[in-house]
C-alpha cells in the first residue's frame, strides 16, 4: 500500500503548480482521491468526525442497486430465452444479460466521464464522484437493446445540459440519469417505447409488451399475476422489473440513512391514493396498489426521487414533494396513453418545483415563528 | 462602419441583447421558413427604420410609439401579403409569426434607440444589419435543427441512406421547441466564453 501512496505522491509532485503538466492536476487528483484517501484533511478547529463523505454515500447507493441489477441481468436473459422458446440454465440467462449490460455501462461511463473530465480541466475543478451513480443508473433504466451510440449521446446531453451547465455535481436541479432517459424518450422514441423493445432480440411472434403497456392498452386480462409482477419475471429494463430486489435496496438505503424514507413513503402514498381514486371513478381498470407493481414506479420512488441534490431539503417539503411525484405519475399514466412511463416525467417535473416547495416551507416557518414571538411579547 | 457591423456579432440582437427569442424558437424547425422569416424581419426593420427616421422630427414625442407601431404594422401587412402570394406554403408554416413581427422587440428597439435620433441613411443600414444579425442566428439554429432533426436541408435529404441502414436515427427532440431554446442557449454560451468583456 505504501508503494502506491508513494508512487501517487511522486506523480502529484510532478504536476504541482508551475510544472509543465500542471493542467492535468485535476484529473490526477480525481484518480488519486478515488483510489486512495483525499489529500486535504481539516487539521485544526473542532469538527464532527464521520466516515461518511460523498464517496461513501455514492458507494452505498451502488450497493443498494446491486440486487435489482443482478436480478435484471438474469431477467433480461430469461426473457430472451423465453421468447425464442429455448431452455436455458440460470447461468446462461445471467451471462446473456451480463453481456447486454456490460457494453451499456462502459459506454455510459466512457462518455459521461469524458464530459466531466473536459469540464474539470477547463474550469480547474476536481472531478466529482457524482457521476458514478448516474452512470450506474443510466444503463438500468434503458431497454436492453438500445443502440450504444444513442446511450452515449443521451449521457453526454444529460451531463452537459443537466449538470455541467449549472456548475457540476451538487448544482444540478434535474436528475441527470432521468434526463438521459427523457432525452432518449423524446429524441428517439422508437428505441424506448412500444412493445418491441423490452425483450432483448425477441422472436417476432411474441408480443414483448410490458405489463404497464398492457394496462395502458386496456388488455388487463393477459396481465401477469401479481406475484410475478412483484418478483419481476416480466419484460422491462434492467433495474425496474423486480420489486423485491428494489425493496432490498430500499431497506439498505433507509438503514444507512442515505436516502430519505419520508420521500419514499410519501411517493407511495401519493401513488396509492391517486390510483385508488382513478379506480373508484372507473378511469383505470386496475387497483391502486397494483400501480406500484407496474413499470418503474417503485424504482423511481426508491432511487430517483430520493436523489439528495434534486429533491427538496426541508423535512416537511419532502412529504409534499414525494406525494406530488406519486400523484402526478399516476395521473400521467392513466390520462395520457402516449406516455406510459409517467414516473420519469413526474420526477423531472417535481425536481423543477423542489426549490419552490423549499422556499414556501421556509417562509411559512418564518411567519409561524414571528407570530409566536409577537404573542409572547404581548 | 464598425458601428453598423456590431449587430452581426458584438451586439447581436438575439445572442447579446436577448431580443426576439420567441420567434427564433418558433420558426427554426426547418431552414426554409427560418430564411423567409429572417428576410421578412430584415425588410421590415430596415424600411421602418428608414421611414421613421425621415419623419422623426415631425412625430410628437407623446404619441411616437403609436406612430411607430402604425408604420411597422403597415409594413408587416405588405410583407404578409407578398409572402402569401409568392411562397404560400412557407407562409402557411409561419402562420401567426409573420403577424407577430409587429411585436418583435428588435424592431421597436431599433426605432426607439436609433431611428428616432439618426439620419435616414444610417438608420436604413442599422435596420438592415440588425435584421441580418437576427437572421444569422435563425439560420444557424435552423441548420442544426433541420439537419439533426429531419436529416434534410432546405427539404433535400442530406444524410445518406446508408447512415440510416447502419442504425442512425433522426433526433426527434430537435424538432420540438425545447431543443431550439437549448441551441440558442448554447450559442450564447459559446459567444460569452469567447468574449472576456462580459463578466
């Protein structure tokens, strides 16, 4: 270990200010602090000592994503072999899905980190760890057969216009991973919507409609059982299908306090309530709670809505924010047949409103306290 | 002379003064309507500047906006009729935006800022240059949007068929207005990053 530390220090000395290759320092610094420990540590004054830093938080989210990812890999292979009518072992299915996922994730990291590195170089910033989770999420919300160049274009667009334009990690007001998906959804609708894209290289005879689009088309009679919706053996993207794997991730996130349980709970309540109302009025054939098992609702609630940068920061704001995400997602799903994946649009919309919600909550609190002071004075 | 070339780059109405953005977003999905729109605005801006400058000393200051509007709207009606007669299909595509040239801030701005206080010939050149500066941005944005959004330029297919066979797809977002805003924003970004005087 000492060998590496010394080696890294040696390289760092060569890139110090005044040296000819100083402009590469930010790249060096990013690699160094990712692999080893950060160089700058507070030395004086009292401060809270805690092991949690940005890197630790990001790694926790990635670990929480693993159950859904591993299941998704198997499921992509499973759906593929099912559709062409071949029997396959678990490992064959898993291997197939892994080979589908690997190029996606390489392309995402490659193009995203390229943009980040260019901006870090030009602005003299450090490369922040923020992209590691974004780059991990993007392949999980894409269809398995999406062309790689589209993933690359979408990632570059999302990092450039969703994040770097506003100042980089921590300053973005839109979730970059969802922005990448929204970009693909509006720019290249043929690769991400319809019935043909959700099973990898399926045979033509089999309709690869996701359960969500079955509901949208009104064909609820051929809907898979609630149990398989919950387990996740349904066509879909890598991350979204298995609700049980997502719940495992959610437990880890809540236990480590990385993601806010308030947002998760209120998204689910919002969705349940709206779904029930639509069912009661006859606008939607399925029950309220079944909405939670369809599409990317749960994945969005656990991993997307809780993004600490783009969500609301005030505690009571989190309830409002989450509730509106759940409600709007179901409203879009039920009322607009063209946009089955309402969760993505609902989260992006509420991302924009999050600062406003925070502002209102804070102002209300200020007014409330002012009144209390005045009452005491009198 | 340098003063008159300003609108093309240094004082560009869209990129620096951020005027006339609405129509720039609306008509740039294809190159042809963008060019027609750019020409219409240029003609209206130049003629209005010239006419207002001719009568600038006789306009009572209190009603000058109304007089300016009258002249601009008269010119816009003429342009609209000409467009309908000559290029009917493009006129249909532009629809309401030809009529809305009246409210284009660039024209009102130049009338107030330049024509009211300058001689006719300089005013004519100023109007022309501002119209061209507006048109320049329109054409740049429209080239990107039509090329990437529809794969054509001036309605001629530009991107070879072999690209599509290799899996290339047109970017549907380019045809939608949000992408026009992002493109104009990017142009402003490029411009500001080049010019160090804007801080």
